[in-house]
C-alpha cells in the first residue's frame, strides 16, 4: 500500500529534478490564454511544454478573479506539472485553491498502472493514462481522461462538430471544433487545421460562459 504523503513527496521530487534537467536547447512551446467569464476578463491560464527525445513536461498555471460591483467574489489558483512518455502520463502533481477550498493531487507510474493520491485516498488506474491534455490532439481519441484538479478518472465522449471560423489574435482562422461531454459541464475545443490548440469554452455555475482566448 502506498501512503498518500509518500506518493506526493516522491512525485514532487521527481518533478523538480526533471524541470532542472531540461537543457536540450529546444525552445518550449507556450499557450497563453486570457480567460473571460461571459465577456468580462477574469485572468489567465498559461501552458508551457518542454520536450526532449525521451519525455515531455507540461506545466500549467491559472489565476482567476471574479468581481461583482468591484468586490471580489471568487478567486481561483491552479498549478500543475505533468511528466509524459509518449502519450502516457508518467507523473502528475497539482495544487488548486478554489475560493479557499484547497486540493492536491499526485500521481505516478507504478508498473502497469498509474497510482493517484488526492490526500483522501489512493487508487491505481490500469494501462496508459491521459489527462485532459488539450494541447495534445491524441486526447481526442480517448474515452477516459484524468482530471488533474480532482484526481478523478472520468468517462468522456468526444465528438467533432465540424469546421468554422475562429478569431485568433484578432485574425479569422479556419478551426476544427470538438465537444467533450461526460464531465459535469460540456467543454468545447478548437484546433487549427494543423492540430494546434486554439481555444476553449465551457458553461460554469449559473449558466455563465467561461472562454479562453489565445494571446
């Protein structure tokens, strides 16, 4: 039996070691999204991808602040580090503060499975595990995805909705639209014809619309 605290410590240490060890000279890929609730800017979500010949590291950082009548009513902070080998997760650490509700998740490859600790429990998922890795179009072919914020391995259905025009950095581009259902709220994603991630939209509490616009 793996204790959650031990798992968190071992994965966190591996993440720090790997981050310090990237010196391939390959420039990282970044996605800098401004986040909007309906039409109001609320913050950002930034993704940084570093690769070498054997592995891939994805770091994400989100900061949201929602105000009503100039008063802050909601704060959100999320940080995650994912280590990948091919299209399979090797490790994951995340910290989330959703308006004071704090949550941590840690996971690591253990033989033929992937062990996940949430601070409350540990479970092992068999086989190759993918998270909601929007940056990786291989995700679109999966029927289960790991939620890096909650540690839940979720059943999903992903369908193509066709092509449409999307405004990216002020310019209209041809984009392919997909919809993920299965999570509590559907998630729409847009990709370029070359499979580059371009945008995201979802419905959140109160029927409001959360949008990511690429900077």
